[in-house]
């Protein structure tokens, strides 16, 4: 049994994803399409980050987090993550927190912001009222174009990982269920 799906506790999804990486990393990385997606994703991620800086979004979010505690990375958002998304982060050498670092915050939130790269679409395309008010529509449109490419690649990678592992006996990976 695999732990793909949203219904499992985040602890179990992380344990499963770490085991997938430990036991099937090389299998995943023999898939040329997945390797290409990962490489394209690194570029798309950097591109979105660059767009966020260029249009002033990074500064606004930083100010919001420091001065008002932010409000968009609350506890429970991690439940929208599928294990495949956690596997993607691990393939990108991201360290997944072993416990919640910020009280009432998302599992993946650290003291200085989000600790992971591959985020849920909800996180990537969220535009709060302040961002909508403070950033011009044409700049937001530019950002949305970048983030759309990033979210597309995440979707392709999630599907690819599930496809590769679907044909695999996984009893050595996760014995709990
Ligand atoms: S998206 Fe909005 S609420 Fe979230 S940190 Fe940025 S400014 Fe604050
Ligand atoms: S994954 Fe990152 S961006 Fe998304 S809610 Fe959690 S801390 Fe915030």
C-alpha cells in the first residue's frame, strides 16, 4: 500500500516519502522525463522567486511576516500535500522538518519563512488582499505566468512519480499499513 492521497497524517506522509527516497531514489532518477522535469523545475522555481522580488512581492511578504506575523501559512495547510510533493522536495535535496517549527503555523514554516521548494498550488498562487492592492495588475499577471509554469511542472512530476511507483512492490518501503 502506498501513502499517496491527502487522507494520511503529515507524519506518515513524511515517513513514507523518506523511505521512498532511501529505497527508490535511484529508480526514480533513471526516468529521463522525471530528471528533465526536475531540472526544468529548478529553473521555473528560480524564475518565480525572481519575479516575486522584481514586482515587490517578496518585500511585502517579508514586511507582513515581520510586522503582522503573516497570515497565510497557518497550521493545516500541510494536509493539502500529497506524499509525491514531499518526494519532489526530497529529490531537490530539501530538508523536510521533522516537527512543526512554528506554533499554529504550517508544518513547513520556519522562523524565516517557508522551508521547502515544491509547494502546493494553493501556496504558489495565493494572492492576499494586500498583494492585490499594492501590486499593479500587469505585474501580477507577469508573476502568474511564471507561477503557472512552476505549478504545471509540479503536476507533471507528481503524476510521473506515482506512475513509476505504481508498478513497484512497495512492501519494503512502508510496512505500517
Ligand atoms: S501573501 Fe499576503 S498574508 Fe501572506 S505573507 Fe504575503 S502579504 Fe502577508
Ligand atoms: S508550504 Fe510553505 S508557503 Fe505553503 S503554507 Fe506551508 S510554509 Fe506557507
